[in-house]
C-alpha cells in the first residue's frame, strides 16, 4: 500500500473494516463508542497510518543506490515533500 496511491473510496473501505472489527471485538454499534475504543487503544486514523508508511517507504526509496530507483528518485522526492506539508 505504500507504493500505491489509494482513492478516497478505498481509504473509506479500510476505515469501515477497522470500525467493523472494533464493533465486533467490543460488541458495540455506536460510532462514538468505536471512536472512543480506537482512541483508547491509540489506533490512528487510516489516512495518518498510510501517510506515515508512505513517507517511510519514500525515504528508503530515495536512499537506495540503484540505477532503476535513480530514474524515479526525483518524482519520489516531490511526493515526499508533498507528504510533509
């Protein structure tokens, strides 16, 4: 998932899976309680998790000394800068 760009629909689907898992684990139906459970267990939002993982992937990618990676390094650096803002 770090190498691919996800659409808003795909991110919402991932959020739904996680919320459904919390509903099942804690046997609750309220979104507020699911949100509380996620915050109590320090489970970040999917967008934040994906941003962190993608940033880490791009940093490692830019550090590689490989001819193939060197061809796309400029685009990776641009994307890395956009993630940090």
